[in-house]
């Protein structure tokens, strides 16, 4: 079982990716199914326009689309940083220790790592779009198969990053209630200890008064 102390030592992107297995969400999650449908729809549209897509006018359209999408993805990175900072500030030290005590540290790290993973996907998408922008800028026509593979890859990653970012909003809400639940559990536990302490002290005082 993984503990908080373990993740303090193994906190690299690759280590947490292997432990949480977040990469499976790219092809096994509900988000991936919707992503595939949207990516295929995008590819069909590009396929129908392929004969005309490398005219000067269409090339400019593609470049303008990239110029609009890249700043939006950079803004999405800002949202992820803010979301991760908020999540880290919401959870208390006591709640973390309680989660660790219940052997659920992996789930906690998995939730927080979702933002890191999404940031990686968005960053990869930005890089692919920049490379595609440069590729489209060349005057010669690109090979049909290379174009379609690259277009599907960019479309898939783009739609996945958008859909996954929306699901992270729900994750933030759920994380808030998880924190409330564990803090409430800790408070009840502390109240029980306080009551038991008071009862013990009262019994001791009774015994001492009898001896007097």
C-alpha cells in the first residue's frame, strides 16, 4: 500500500503516472469515448475538404485556427495551475493524515495528479499545434496519410483536454466534500476523546473525594 511518505519520495511525473495509471484514461475512460467521436467528426470534415485544404485561402484558415486555439490552451494551463493551488489549499493536514491512516493516499494523489496529467496533455497539444503551423506554412502539399494521422492526433488530444478539464470541475466539487467529510470525522473523533477524558477525570475526582 502507498503512503504519503512514499509519494514524498516518488513525486516525479513518470512515477506518479505509473502508480495512478492515468494514461489509461486516454483510451479507457468515458471521456475518451466522447473524445473519439468528436475527433472522428473533425477528421471526416477535414477529409471532405482535403482536395481544397492546401489552397492559399484554406491554409490561412488553418493557421488562424491554430493562432486562436494556442492562446486558449495556454489560458487552460492557467486554470489548471489555479485549480491545483486551490485543491492543495483546501485540504487540511489533519485530513491528509486521516486519509493516509485509512490507506487511501493513492486516491488522494490520483485526484491531485489529474491536474498535472491534464497540464501535460495541454502542453503536448500546444507543441503539436505549433509544429503543425510550421508544417502548413510550407508551400508543398503534405502527404495525405501523414496529414490525416497528424490531424487525428491533434484533434483527439485537443478534444480530450477540453473534456477532461470540464470533468476536473466536478473533481474540485467532490474533493471539497471529501475534505469536509474527513474533517468532520476528525472533529467527532476528537469530541469523543474529549468526553472520555472528562469522564475519566470525573471518576478520578470522585475517588479522591471518597478517600478524603
